[in-house]
């Protein structure tokens, strides 16, 4: 069975989709097969970063969830499109139609979906890792996604609202003994390399910090046009993402 | 690799109903502790500020030392 990860944040705009896409691509460079699933139903962003057009998607995740279509019709293989030299990268996108979004938001996910989709991806595509790019916030469905994945990555920025929300999320997850890690994203550069930062955040949340990613204006300027690390392989951001991928390979793979 | 087509069968199990109930309960319990949350986050922010001030101070001393050496 593959290892499944949820990428979650308390607030929107924390960089979940950017982190998911870049981390997934980085893991393919370790010769891993990785699937990324866009569960941020109200504001899907992964397809923009991957530059997947709606016509490339034969069917959507919503069709699979409702049992209308097989997984094979939902999966888009991005390996060649992104020119990845090894490993495989797959994308599963949600519907952009307002009526489909509203229906899934109303009905909610099934807990079995998370285990089944990972199992199906392993059988059909020999996937090593599955990433669920979740909807932000603390609602029942998002927590179901987080709790149904093997490992939870919480993305946090260093502002009070985000810290408070992540603290509350960590408290909830601790009640379920969930294996969780924190990635600090968009950290003010003056703070990013202070060793005490990781120690203090871990102490507050009771969760280890696996990555500190400073704020880089180049990421904003990039405007989600493609996967940043592929276009800027020597950028410090790429090195930070590599450090997180190293951790996954060594400890969670 | 399998040539089988993989369909998902929708529907909820009893364990899911129980997990959803536990999630609601956990959310309810945590929300009642918000004053404690506020205190802990403020203490954390204060500690961070102290660390940053200490670093600023160290940086200033280094600058002064460099000037003296020049």
C-alpha cells in the first residue's frame, strides 16, 4: 500500500497546492511514483500549477466518488508533459462545475474513499505516495480527509491567526493520536534560519517541524505558471523542498 | 500493473458514522478551551519576539565590533 499524506492548513493562501505540487515532483526525482489529488473543492489550484486543461481530464474525481466512472478515467499522467526524468507523477482533479462542487460539499466524502483510492492507485499505477491537497479550515470533511490519510502535514505561516488555528488543529488531531508534522511556509527571511524557531513551534504545537520555507518573492512572481522547482532547480526554495523530500524518503517512505 | 478498471462503491459504513461523531466531539471540546489557546499563542509570540530581539542585538554588537576592528 502507498503512504498517504494530507496537506492541510487552517487558512487559505498558505501555499498548500504549491507545496503539494513541488514536493510531489521532487519525490519523483527519487524515482518514486506519486499521485496528487485535489480535494480543495471550492478553490482547486493544482491543475493550474500543473497546467492541466479541462479537456485533458476524461472524468473528474467527483465522478469516481459517486461510482460513475473508473479511476483510470480520472487519472492524468503528467510524467511526460512535465518532462520528468524518472518516477511517475499522476494528477486527479475535482470538477469545476458549481453544481458538482455544491453536491459534494453537501454530501461530504466517504471515509472509505481515502483508503480505496490509495489502494486502487497502488494496483493500477504502482504508486508509492498519495498526496491529498485538502480544503483549508477545521470542518468535519477536511478533518475526515486528514484523519483518513496515514500522515498529516500542516502548513503554517507565522501570523497570529494561522498560529492559533494550527494550534487548535494540532489539539484536535492529538485526540486521535494522528501522526502529524508541521511545515512553516512563507516565513519572514530574518526568522527562517533561527534554530529556536523550530524548537518553539514544536513545543507549542506538540508536533515536529519538518521544514521551514522562507518567503521568496520569486514564488509570487512565478504566479503558479508551472512547477517552480522544475524551472528553478538551483533556487533556495528548491533546496528547502528537497530537505522535506529527504525527510519523507528517510523516515516515512 | 493491473488491467482491471477500478470503481469506487459509494456509501457510508458504521465506522465512518462513529468517526464523524468523534470529530464533532473533538471540535466541540477544543472550542471550549479558546481562552487557554489565546494565552499559549501569546506566550509563544512573546518568546519569538525575545529571540528576534536577541538576534538583532547580537547583529548590532557584531557590526560595532567590525567597525572597531576596521
